C-alpha cells in the first residue's frame, strides 16, 4: 500500500478510536448526570412531603387538601403516593389517581429499616419511571411511606438525541478528517515524489540532474540536500572514471595504431629482410610500451580496490637513498646527466621497502628523463620534526605553474614532457602519489618551466628512531 | 599529389609518410599544431591529414584556422577516440573525412584517393584524356589499351598532369605538388621527368598529349 494511503488509514483509525472513547464517555457522564439530577429533585420533593406530613397534619389526610395546603408539591412532572406500613396506598396525587403502582418488596423492607430506596421501573406501553420511597418513622415505628415518582422520558429523549447527534456527526467528522489527512499526507509526500522522479532520471544516466526542493531545514529539505551532494560526488567520480577510461584507451590506441600501420605497410609488398627487422623492432617497442601501461594500470586499479598489500617494516631511508643513487647513476650516463648525493641524514620510517624504492626510483628516473644533457640530479634526505624529507632536484625542462596541479592525475603529461621524451605513460607520478599516501606521507613539487623541478617526498619518521 | 601530415606521434607520422610515398605522393610531416597551420596556409597541398591531439594548437583549432583563411584543401582528421561527438565536431569545423585510430593503411590510402577525386569533380576515380587512362586505385596506366609501366615519380607527375588536364602547369606548381618541400627546385629535374614521360606515353603516337608551353610550363590535353 502506498505510504500516503497507509498514513491516512493509521491516522483515521487512531482518530476513530479517540472519537468512540470520547462519545462513550460523554454519553455515560451525561446519562449519569441527568439521572442524578432526577434523583435529587425526587428526593427534595419527597423530603418536603415527609416534612409536611411529620409536622403539620395527622397521618391521614386527603391528597386534595394536602396538595391545596402545599402547592409546591403539586408539580406536574411528579406524582406522590403515600403508603401505609402494610404497603397499601392511602393517598395518591391527582396525576396518578387512575393508576396504581405498587410498592416493591425491596422498598418495603428497606422502609422498615428506615432506609430510602431509589428504583427504576418500566411498565409495558408506558414511559420509564424513576421512583424514590422515603419512610416516615415516628417514635421508632414506621408510620407511612412517601413515594415520589417521575417519568424518565425527557432524560431518555435527551440521551437519544445525543446518541443521534453523535451517530451523525462522528462519521462526518471522521470522513472530513480522513480527507484532510489524505490531502496533508499528499502534500507532505509530494517532495518525496519529486525526489523519486529525479532519482529515476538520474538512474537513467543523467547525472547533471539535481533535486529542486525548496531549501529548508526540515526532513525533506535535508534529504534533498544530502541526495544532491551524493549525486554531485557520483558525477565527479563518474567523470573521472570516464576520463580515465578515455585516456587509457587513447594511450593504448597509439601503440596499436603504430603496430597495425607498420605491419600493414610491410605486408603491402615484398620487403628486404632489413625492412622486416625494423618493423619487428618497432613492434617490440610498442609491445613494451603497452605492457608498461597495462602493468601500471593494473597496479592503480588494484590500489583503487585496496588489493595492494603493504608491508609495515622499519626502512632505513638513508641506506635506500644511497642505493638508489648508485642504481640511478647509470640511467643518466649516456647523456652525461649526473645523479649525485646531497646531504643524507639517517632516518627510519615504517613501510613497504619495495614500494618506497619504486617511488624514489620513479622520481629519479623522471628527473633524468626530463633533464637536458649534462644536467645534475642531486638527491638529499633530511629529518625535520617528525618527518623525513626526501628531495629529488633537476635542472631540466620544468613544469609550468598552471600544469602543476595536474601532474599527479592519471595519464597527464605536460606538452613539454611529451615533446621532450616520447616514452612515458603518464602514470608514474600517480603511482608515486599513491605510495606516498599509503605511507601517510605526501609529495610536494616546486618547479619553473625551463628551469627545473624539485620533488619533495615527506614521510612520517618511525617513532622507534626518535 | 602533395600531402601534409600533421601528427605528433613520430612513429605514426612515419608510417603514414612511407605509405603515402609508396603511392608516389609528395609528403611533408609536421609534429606541431601551430606550425602545421602555418604550413597548411602557405604550402599548396592537395590533402592535409590532421591528428586532433596535438601540442602547440589542438587539431580542431588548426582546422578552423585553415577554413577561416579560406584554405580549400581537403582535410582528413585522425581521432584516437571513437566518440561520435568528436567526429561531428571535426566534420562541422570543415573536415572532409575522418579515420579512427588504429586504422587500416589501405583505408587511409583509399580515403586519400577519394578526397583527391572530389577535388576535380570525378565520380569513378579513373582519369582519362583521349585514349590515355590512369586508375589511381590500381595505379595502372594504359594508352590505347596498351599497358604502360611507370616509375613512382613518373606516375606521380602523370597523375598530377591528368588531374589538371587542359590547364597550363608551371614548373613551380609541378614542384609543389609532385615533390615534397625538401626538394631543391632549382634543378631541371622536372624537364627530365617530363621527357621520361613523353618517351613512354607520346613516343611513336600520332597524337602528342604532353605539350610544352613556351616560357610557362607544360599542359596535358587531348589533341
């Protein structure tokens, strides 16, 4: 069942219960009140009669005289009967002359004990009656019993009218309330409907959609705001993924284009063995390039999925730096680029030595790659506070300021880098950044186009070395 | 036919150049967008092959620049991405055709031939002047049904003359369209090649198709 209908049903049920309880209580209280009022008025009339009988006249008096003497007793809606202790009627008021309503045994018995009795009586074809019987006791002996009675019809009629009014108005009120509840639930739920429709459009692939719910701090407003933030994040990450796969396919297409082109060209006509050898060499280069791209992509996607295992062992960075320097010195030999050691202070960090080595080697290899012949690449290591600062500096082609924020993006290569060195996947620095992040460190870059670059890796020192 | 290849991936540019040269086209290669725009505006090319991802100036801007300067040369764009949007943008900016990398070399050459054909308003692609017939697709030349064997340069020269049959072509025009820009145009090599062609096409024939226009150049026409 729809939420709107469910809300309305719950609301209606609760309201109906409340109304029924209210009506029942109202009816009971009113009925009780009205009967009490009748009893009270009967009692007053009876006591007045008793008083008159006791003080002024003898016990036997014709009612005509009696009522002439006491006009206040000749009330139309009440009748009087005076019984002898045997239960026989001795005097009855004019409005009851023709009809005898005998004293009940209970009332008689109570009268002998000096007690007043209230009774209800109903005779077929007549309105219901309310009766009060009061004994008159003189010197310890029951002399007379005064009974005053009245019709309960007005009370019953009032109660019936009340019942009728309740029976008509309660369902009407309930229906009106249900209609109001349905309308209000619909109004309150309309933003939810809007959100659903927007979500459907969004799941249809259009991530530029946003929810247009009036900005408010209520539940729906907060839901919409949260939803919008989530979509914005999704949009960003979708765009990144799309960009990434576009870039990846572009980077893989280039070597494929070269291989396909070279091979097809070679096959167009018979060639010399030397020509075939050149094509195979070219293809091999492209295969190596693709292998490198695929390896690096695989590492990054595994890193994204959190599947790359990282050791956490103490690493002597100073030893590692000296080792890397020896290894990298060979890289620049052909072009006369010198990889040298600057100041190296002892420093120990915790982490995965293979990864840190990869990070450093990547940075040094980059420095060599983007240096000009005869350039210098000093590596240094200093401790500052709680962190180790590893610096790789070069005096190569540098990075323009507007390109610096992008150099860690996947596949990003500056035009200058592309022009300077054809090989390179654009993934190396992304991997470096990932490794630094995984060691709770970071990489800073200072560079000027044409002047050179300085990469600083900042890694937290192992507490054991402090 | 002279072709300008604007492509920054050296190895891609290299095999495209070699393939086109095997078809006897004169080829210039440029690896930078801005330089490519400059060359395209000032050189007389019969076709420009343009990569869209370029340093210096994006390929699409090179294309717009060329069209703005009223350069009518057919342009074939190369895209690394198979996205429709990029092809549409390229075609709307004035490209005549496109290829997605990686592409088949034969397709590139066929598309190049189709674009040359469009330049002279032919339909079949087969060139014919009198009883001299040249088929660019098969590179077959016949005269009066007899097959004529030509060297690559001779073929290129004949193709150029036939595509502009009836028009007087000056020596600089011939140099620009048949040789690439490394060629030293002060030599009399054109006259030498025209003579080679005459020997193979007109020698012993009643109707001489290749005629010298004194002080201007050459013209190929039906007599």
